[in-house]
């Protein structure tokens, strides 16, 4: 007898509670230290880094619609590719890997205006499952190779011609642990141009008190966030692009996404001021509470402490990509064609 599928609402509740049910696991040795070396540039140069230089969601890029094919399976999940014209003249392909519940945000991915291949990866419940999936530093490389081979078959491209041109890593909830492990490998860090963490940055506390929740950003352990700290610093300097959103949910025994975000920004000396409601930014049903922009680093903190507030962040993926990743990749594409013209 064919097994019955669980209703989507039940699956959604399970996914929402999956991260909360299991605290993040630290993957650094107890004696490890984290050193965040800031640029030795003059103070005036550092102050300039805190000035927003990218469009806000209120001024989103009007990207043309992209027609997509159906989801296709791979050994580690599934992928959604445009129907046509997504391979550059040199064989380059733009790819977005999303960790945790990606297919639930299919419409938002399609609405982002990205002419890219979206990959949805799920590795179980809790951040530990996502970290364990990338215990081998070679795992993500094998995933990339498999994806490219499937795209070659799908498009009829000559073997060895296709390659990843732009790479974005995005996550919701527990999926951040996969991105943290991937960025810990230098080859993948260099390949990755964009990181998006939607209510998806957590850590443990230093010397935690198991009886106390919300122990403060100053007690957040930075060791398991070191790859994100590095990426955030590079994004603030304009070398990468990174977006972090968080709710005001308070977990029972580990650092919340708001505490982890504040700890990250404090470590790289980026101010994170509160904003007045009704400031012009529109984010689905959520109310903006805090905001930071430094170079290509964009952080948005929202009020709300319930399951629905958590789920709203999953559906921000399209808006975030459309606002800050699509314009960057389009600018780079135009620059390449300007420099080399039809020689590609």
C-alpha cells in the first residue's frame, strides 16, 4: 500500500520545531580561540564602511521574470533550473544552494528574478545533522560535481564545459550549520560570493547557565561562528555579500539568532541601531526592529517570538536575493561583457 504523505501543515510544524528541539553543537576544540583582526585603515575609512551602499528592499531591482523547469532529483536533494538561457557563453552557471526547507519557498525563489539554478538540500532535524553531513571537507565538492554533470546532461552541453560562475549559500533555521562547515574549507570559501542566513544564525553560550534563557550577546561563543565572522567582515569590505535576518525568538538553552547576530556585529565593530516602525521597509507581515548596513553586509532584526514569525524568514529568500544579490551579479556580468565583449 502506498504510504500517505503527511499534510504540509504538519511538516511545517515539524520543521519549525526541528532546530529548537536540539541546541547547536560547537565544532571547535575547547581550547580554540577566535581572533577577528580588523583592518588597520584610518578611522575615516572605517566609518565609511558603515554607510549603506546597496539598495534597500523598498527599492528592489525590477528583474525580468524567469521561466523554470521542474524540480529534478540528485543524491543530496533536488534542483530547479531555468528552462533556457541560464548558461553563459563561457559555460558559467549561477547557483544558489539552500539548506533546510528550500522547496517550501519555491515561489519566492522564482520571484527573485535570479536566472540561476536553485538547489534544495535537507539533512535531517537539528543543526547537528547539517554539520555532520559536511564532516568530510570533500562532501560539498562532490555535490558541486554531481550538479554540474546533471546540468550537462539536461542542457546537452559538452562534458567539462559547464562550471559554477557565481555561488550563493542560503539557509533557514538549522541549515546554517551546513554553511558554516562549507565556509570552513578554503576552496569553497573562495568560491562563495553570497551568504544569506534567514533566522538562521545561532551559537552556544560560553559557560552557560542551563537554568537561564537569553543570557546575552556578550556570552555568545564565537568559536562556532568564526567562518561567518570572516565572511561578514569581507562583505562589509565589499568583497562578498551577506544578509542576516533574525526574529526575537528566545530558545531555551542556547544563544538566539538575535544574540548571535549582535555578537557577530560587535566582533567586527558594526553598529546595530534600533529603528522606528514604519520607516519605509516592507518585509511581509513582520515589523522591523533593528537594521545595519556596512558595505555589502545587510542585517535586519524583526520583532516576533512565535512559530509564524520564524517561518516568515524562510519566505524572505526571494526578497533578499532580489534586493542585494541579483544587482551585484548583474553588475559583474555587465562588467565582464564590457571588458571582453564577444570574445567569451
